């Protein structure tokens, strides 16, 4: 099974039409990867679908980097009993 980081990169690449190899943990979704507000909301929805979780939208949208999303999603998965290891 792919790691949380690999899955976050795959979803991000799909939504933003980017090469997953060019996405790094320190990248900002908006500044480095060019996500617009509608795409940010789509990312949250796609992450929820990919991981089978429900995230607080405001909290999820406050995450600004790919690495931050990995940490946030990992924490939500643990809270909701979803195994991602």
C-alpha cells in the first residue's frame, strides 16, 4: 500500500493536473502548486474519499503545505480509526 505522502501527492497531482514527481512536502498548495480556492475545496473532498475519512473543512483548508496535509490526514485517520500504516 502506498504511504500517506504518496497518496496525498497522487490526489494533489490529479486535482491540479501536475506531475506527482514534482510535488514536495514543503510545497504550498497555493503559492507553489497554483491551487485556487475551488481546487482547495476539491482537494479536501478527494482526500476524504481517498482515505475514507471526514475532515473539518475549515481545519483542512487552513493546512497550507503538502507535508502539513500528510500530517493532518494522518492525525485524522488515527482519530477515526483508519489504518494508514
